C-alpha cells in the first residue's frame, strides 16, 4: 500500500507540473499574440498619421489646376484676362449684321420670358 501511495503521489505531481507548464506556455503565446497585434496597430496608426500629414500639407490649388489642365479638351473655352489701359492691348471685334440680328432676337426672347421693369 505504501508503494501505491508513493506512485500515485509522483504521478499526481508530474500531472500537476505538466498542467502548469502547459498553462505557462499558453499564457506566453497569448502574450506574444497581443504584443504582435499592438505592434501592427501602432504601425498602422503611424502610417495613417503620415498619410494625413501629407494630405493636409498638399497644395490643393495647384493639384486642382493640374487636374483641370489634364481634363481640358483641346479648343475648350478660354476665359479672358483683365486688360488694363497700361497694357496697351485692346480686343476689337467686328460683328456681322447676321450676328447682330441674332443677338437682338435672343435678347427679345429673353425679355419675353423674363420681363423686368428695371431695364
């Protein structure tokens, strides 16, 4: 009976040590996984911060101008710039009689559709 008791105590201690070792290994693996997740998260946050800083510091006016130049069609509308008398350049155009009649007709249509007493 004494030998059986000693053998059972040794087996119980060995089982307890094995369970404790497994618990420690499991705990360490969970800790490693959490640390890895934290490092990945911090790297992503740092990357997003860098991206946001670049976006906020971008010269959006130049970007918009470059983009509009890329999308502009050849022969598109060109807006006139302000010409002062100091420049010495004046734009003189001659309108034909047909163009003048068409403008007068368009003007009469506009006044028919949108009458305004202040004109």
